[in-house]
C-alpha cells in the first residue's frame, strides 16, 4: 500500500541528496549537445553516447541494447533516490505510467487480473483510487483502442495532479497543472490534425475529446480550456496565441515538442530552489526528459534498419 503513498519530510532532511543533485546536474546533457547528437549519423551518435554519463551502460552493445542500457541507467538512478525521497514518491511520479499501461493491457485482455500487483491495484480500495477508476472507465472503450489510449493517458495525468495535491507542495501542483494544460492542448490539436488529414471523422474527434476532458475536468487550468472540445474552438485558441504557437501548420505540429518546450520552462522557473524535495524532483524530471529525448533520437536514426526491434523498450516518460 505504501508503494504509491508518501509523506514529505521537513526541508533539512533532503540537504544531503540536494548536495548530490548539484553534482549530478553537471552530467546532464545540454541543449547544444542534443542539437549536435540529433544531427549526427548513427555511428557517430553511438560514439558520442559512449562519452556521456551513460558510457558504462552502452559501450560495446548492440544498437537495441543501447536503448536498454540507457533505461537501465535511469532505473538505477531511481533506485538510488528511493533511499532519500521514499519509494512511494519515486513510484508515484516516475514509475506509475507502467501501472497504467498494465491496466490498459488488462482491459484489452493482454494481461490477466488474477493475483499479484495488478489485481491489488484495480481491486483493492487501499490503493490510489485513480487505478480502479481508470480500469472501470476504460472498460467502456475496450472496443475502440484509439479512444481508449487517449482516455488512458488522461487518467495517468490526473493521477499525477492528484498526487501532487496530496503532497501539499505548491511547485509540484503548478508543475503538473501546467503539464495537464499543455497535454490537453496538444492532444486536441493532434486530433484536429487527424480530422483534417481524413484519418479520423468529426464524430471520432468528439468521442475522443469529451471523455478525455471529463477525466481532467477538476484541473483548474484544463477547466479553462473547455472551448477546445470542438474544432472551431481549437483554431480560435491557436490563432489568438500565434506568439506562443508559431507552428500553426498543423501538419507539423508536434505533441512532444510542445510538451517538452513548456515543461522545460516550468522546470527552469524553479532552478534556484535549493531546499526541500523539489531540487531532487526537478533533477529526476530533467533526467527523465533526457532519456526520452535520447531514445527518440536513437529510434529515429535506426528507422528502417533490418532486425532492430524496440517493441519491448519502454520510454522513461
């Protein structure tokens, strides 16, 4: 039960790990490094990765094993931080996506709810209610995987917001409210793009966005976006914010780039916060973003290469 619940301690309890964070932050890859890595051919990219703090996990490995090595390094960092932040805190904010993916698989019949963790998550009332709530809600969409996946992602975001509120840490609430806001905007725009491309119908748009909005309807920032539930409202919103969203060509609008850009801004706003649990949270968020970007770059560079299978690789975010 304590796996997803935690108590935040007094600020001085985190002084030691925050001192370590200052050192660990110096190893994170800079924006310039990412720009360079993304422009390199695959072989040079792999050589460059061997010069980073991932070196011990990627040297001498096959391409698909480099993916696994990067994730292994990330998982070991999480284990180390458990000692200082608590297992519940780490599970909640950095591992819980895996629970929601298991719930999805259970709804689709790809995993059995017989016993063990998954059974407890969706049947035991002592666990976070969002687990059970998402399972019961997703059952309504088991015959429409497209809508199911969208609603699932919003349950995951809602769980993060609720957990942040329970922490009583103002910055965590701001972080995840901003994440939810941008996630809803980006998802709405992506759905509109699919309508314009003829991939989904107008009815598909409505049947996807309405249940997703309902899941996040308690979010203060998402409530203000109620007009984004129809196509006209989305275009009006984007046109009123051209100074923020220069990518009004919807064919190239990227969910990932929008999320990354705005979340990085929220992270940067707290870069001078040196006490309490927030510095460690920020470091792990930056590391998580770094891992996700690295895996995206590597997957893009290996696209079309025979015998490379990343189907079982799970990204950090």
